[in-house]
């Protein structure tokens, strides 16, 4: 697919993916959802990419939400299909074997916040704002927001944000546990890239399995999660990366992981 609304740059094992509709505050329409899913699928298949940074073009918005102009005249069936498209993208990001870091550089509202919540880490700029204003439009979050936000910060605070339609500043998002860290806008991209490069230096299979254990473990009982973790732990002893990593430690040298 020839992406018109998504930019992707790869360097040092890190892919920087940018939603590029600044004239619409990077709003998500059907075309953007399809292009973003296609781009991320390509990244998932690229063995040279070890980590991903996801951000928005410009200095005003990460993603200001789903495209209201497109949604305004949808039928019930079309609305359902649109939500399913968004949810498919969200679930794909969560299931990617590579860590995804959201660099939230402004508004992350509605679908934009849902996109950020799908990522493994959220770094936000000081001008970032978080919220689910859907109820002010007569709808609810449709890309998994009611589920992922409640799981991240607890049901009470999730209800407060979703039921009120309130938009909160980055500092409160940090306090509530939505963001991992808040930094000046000028430092945001390098902050995210620094973490991505740090992750990319590690054993890629191990990082992917660690993500798998955490993401899937949250949907299991604690005992089942323990069993799942131990099975992944054991499988890693069949990889060349495990032999290299432990061998390098014993030999007091830097490991050279191959992702095998």
C-alpha cells in the first residue's frame, strides 16, 4: 500500500512511524487506519527493526481523535465496522513482538488516546493532553478505550475521564499513570528514541516474549500467568540468543544478539 498519511523512517534498528495529517490534527479516518496497520505489519515482518516509536506530525497533536467528519453520517452498521477497524489496529499493536513507544506530542484524544494506550510505553510532552470526549458527541470510545484505560489506571478514574468527557493535562496524565514520563516537547523525540535504542540492543526474541508474557498474562489468572511465563522462559533456552547472552556474560564481553 502506498501510504499518503503515514511516514516511516528506520535507523539503528528503530522504526519511527508518524501519523502525518497535521492539517486535521492527525485525526484517524479509515484510510489512516488502513495505512497505519499496513505499515506496522511491514515493520513486524522486518527482522532489522527491533523497536518502534509512534508519534504525530507537528507540535499540536499526537492524534486528536477519530475523524468526526467521516463518522458524522455513518449508519449503525458502518459505525460498528469502523470501530472494528480501529480495534483490529489496537490489538495488532498490542500483539506485535516488538516494543512500541508512543511519543505523545500534543492532543491524544479519543482514538488518539486509544492508540497511545495500545503502546507499551507512553512518553508525553509537557503540552500533551489526554481525554475521551466521545460522550460529548453522543457516543463512547470505540477502539478499546473503555477496556484499556480501566485496566491501566483502574475503573474509578477511567469512569471519571470517560463519563465526563474531560480533557486532562500531561501532568495529571502522569499522576494518574497514563504516561510513563513527561518531558519538554523539544526533548520528546530523543527521549523516545533513546529508550527504543536501549530496547533494540537486547535479545529481540526475549523482548518479544517478555511483552507476550505481560500482555497475555493480564488476561489470565495469576497462576495461569505464572505457568505461561515459565513456558516462555523455557523456550528461550532453545535460542542462539540465550547461548550468546549468557556466554557473553561469563566471558565478560558484549553480547551480539542475532534474533535467533
